[in-house]
């Protein structure tokens, strides 16, 4: 049987990740994380200004929540929440 040339990917087994190498999250896990963050955003938007002030949110997140609270158009509000 003739040997395959070294550049042929079938001639080498797939490389296994090192035991200590971090694995990237699966697409399903990334989607779960994104949905969880969206749900958290919805919970933040329904809070009052006083309740928001009690939370130690980063300034950019606090401003984003206030911006969503000012939006009245359903479509625009949905886009901003995403």
C-alpha cells in the first residue's frame, strides 16, 4: 500500500486538546448564556430608579437600563433589550 504524503490530513489523527487547555463553550451553551443575559436585562428594566440606584451596576449598564426605560416603542425597546 502506498504511503500518503505528509500534507494529507487523513495521514495524521486529529489533535486532542491538552488536558489543561480551556475548552470553548459550545454553541448551545453560548445561546443559553445569551438568553440568560437577556432575561437579566428584562429584570433590570422593570426596576424603579430607586431600586436601580441601590445596585452597584457599572455606569454604562446603568445608563443603558435607563435608556431602555425611556423607550416607549415596542419594537425599539425589544431591539435595545437585545
